[in-house]
C-alpha cells in the first residue's frame, strides 16, 4: 500500500518508461540503408526467371511446353523448330514479366532445369513493353543487364 | 543620432536576431526530434538530405512553401486565413520578453540581451498565450469540418483547465521574486543564491506539466491527435498555413523551455551560484548557460513525446482539475504561510 502511494507520488512508472526509451536510444538500429546495404538472400529466393545453357553452350530447354502448361497466367510462349539432329529447340522464347507472380510452377515443371529463379529483384522499369522479355535476354551471362531491353 | 541608435537601430537588430534564432532553431529542432524519435524506435530517422539529414527540414520547408494552398469551399475564408497568423504571431511575440543573458558592453554601449523588460512581463506572456489558443480554436472552427471542430473544442477546454494550473503555479514563484518582470525574477534568484526550482519543486512540476499541455505536445496533444482526429484543428490546412501552425507549435516548445529556465532555473545564471570554488564557471558567457538549460528542457519535451502515449480526454481533464489545481492551491497556501512566518 505504502509502496503503491510512493509509486504514484514520484511517478515511478513514468520514469521507468523514460529510461526504456533512453536505453533504446543507445541500442543498435535495425534499419537497412537499402541502396548501400542489402540483405543477404536465401538460396531459394524467387527472383527473376532465367534460362540456362549446358556446358557446351546449347540450350537446356527442349521446348517440351511443360512450363507453358504449368503457368497459371499463360505468360510464356515458345516457338520451336527441329534442328539437324531432329531434336526440338526453342527459336523464340517470350515471357511476360508484368503479370508474373513468381509462383514457381514453371520452374517445378521443367524436366531439364532449363528455367530457374535467379537472385535479381530490382525489377522496376519505366515502360511496360520492356517487361516482355525475349530469349536472348533471358540468359544469365554478359547480357544480364540487357534483361529489359526491347528485342 | 544616439536616440536613433538606441531606440531604432538596436531594437531592429535584436528583433532580427531573435526571429532568426527562433526560425533556425525550429528548423533544427524538427530535424533533431525526428532523428531522436527514430533512434528511440530502433531506426535512423531522416538521414539523406545533407550530412546526417540536417537539411531535411529545409527541404520540407521548401516543399511546403511551393505547395498549392488549398482552401476548401465551405470554409469561412477570413477566419480560416487569419487563424494560422494568430497562432504564429503570438508564438513569436512572447520571445521579446525572454532575457537571453545579462547586459553586454559593446563599443562602450550597454546592450541588454532582451528586447523588452516589461514590469508586467509575466502577465503579458500569459495573456498572449491565451490569445495564441484562439489561433487553434478559430482555425478548427472556420474549417467547418467535423474533425477540426472536435480538435478545436478539445483545445478550448484543455487550455481553460491547464491555464488555471499554469498561472496558479506561478503565484508561489512571485512570492519570492516580488516582481512580474522576467529580468527581475532572474535577479531575485541571483540575490537568493538559489534557483526557484529548488525552493519550489512542486510549482516547477505543475508548471512544466501545464506547459506541455499548453503547447499541445504529447502526452497532451489531444487537439491534434493524429490517430483519432486526422490531425485535429489543422486537418484542412495545407502548404504555408500548415507550416505556420507547425512552426508555432515548435516555437511554443522553445518558448516554454525558455520560460522554465528563466522562472525556475535561474535564466542566464551559472549552476550552483552559492558554491565559491565553482567561480571559474563565470568565465563562460551567460548566454551559453541560458541556451544550455533551454536545450536541456527542449530535450525533455522530446523525450516525453517519444515515451508516453496520449492521455484519454477525461484523464486529461482529471489530471488538471483533480490534481494540478488543488496541488497548486495547497502550494500557494503553504508558501505564503512560510513567507509570512519567516518575515
């Protein structure tokens, strides 16, 4: 009882609150200064879709059309022709990023692991047309930065 | 010529210095407050514009100045336009009476570090403070929208209840100073060799709480109450007029800190005026002491804002009418009794 009155008169609880805020003033900050600092991405991070080639530089894609069928929004379209070895090869491979929800069903469906998620996530562009991505810009190589270039 | 210098030139320079001081410190304080609150909340606050973000409030000011001045259709135009000016001007005028330091000798001329030393200084300040509230009340009323109206109604009754406590707490200080002039109050503390906060701690406590409530700061910012009233009395204001209200609020914070310093913490006097071996502190200019104490109280304002949540409206009224005003009355009674008995 006396303790309670003492607490009320000298505003002990309010002062305790002040000390808590003062403590947090000196503690570390959790903000990430984004363009300068970036968080480490997890291995399974779902970034941009990329096409991959095998060691000899041939397309891994065999134009089987599983990804076209898997895509819930029908964002992928492939035109393919048989090469000299009678195997299907994709000639054009277009992908509409503007409506992609990164569900990963195409990645799961691909039998040859030709299409995978990369770790790129800065995807803003000024023009919608740039979000239609063609085959030559789909590879993760020296063309990486050309991802959004038209044709 | 000498009359011209004494009564025209020097006052104009003083006015310019004081106004610049208020504006610059408001700009800096806005930045410091946002930074401080950020740090308290484990984030960094504005740190992009200029080194450590110090130019953030300059950028904000430019933005507010160049913004379109929106006046809603239904408002009472004249009152809507004039009320930010009322709030702003009254917040600035009272700075004329704040003594920033003792007299200075420049070029053989005595220069006082205050614009005016009225013998009714404290009364003048309290009066202008009450007029400043009209800026808020009228602004909320003229907007003819429900949230500003609620905010201004709250402000009206809040000001009535806290002004009583504020003035009551001052009475017991006046027993000792025997003058309403701020300069005389500081000089009385110099003669008594003790700051009034130590002989009147209760009065200081009540005055400070009432001061926080008067300047509409958390935990008493019910007229604004962003989360319930969408900004309260300034909901309909934008651009420059909003900036006026904003600057007025921060000027109030600075002003109340200055007033607390003058009334209870010895104005420009150095700490421990009764301890002799600390005499070397006299070499530091008095203005420094004044500004240091001022900064300390402004910091406490910010600290309180960063810590405590807003009171409910009935709690707010209860604190004033059930606690502060009776306590202030008891304080006056006891102080008066002691003063008479000691005599």
